C-alpha cells in the first residue's frame, strides 16, 4: 500500500479514539516475480532472466507464511495507487 493511500485511510480516524485499526492493504496482491517484472520494465528491462536462489534470504517459516498470504489483507484492500503507479512515479521523479 502506498504511503499516500495510508495517509488518506488514517486521516479521518485521527480525531476518534479507535484502538487497534483493522489490517489494511493496497489494491493488489502480487507475487515477488510480478513486483520485480514491473520494477524492471520501468527501467527499460523487458525480458529479465530470473534464477532460483540456492538459499532464501528469509527463514523457511517466513517463506511459508508469505506463500499463504499471511502478509496481505485481501479483505480490506484500500487505495488508488498500484505498484506500477508507484514505480512509474518514482522513476519519473529521478529523470
């Protein structure tokens, strides 16, 4: 979820005590490969080669959690800014 979308989500809640807010996520749930392809495409790399790493950066329990979507909020998606929008904006601002 983009930080601008988070701000829009939280802003109306600031004047009301609410305790713990529900988990919220961005518009999309993307696999790492999709994130990487979009990121690379914005840099002009359209046909990358991905390799399987011999050892994961994350511990096996974390990998399994990610595989099952524990780091997502599919029932509370919010916002207007996609990953592609964010990456495009980031690279345009550095041009």
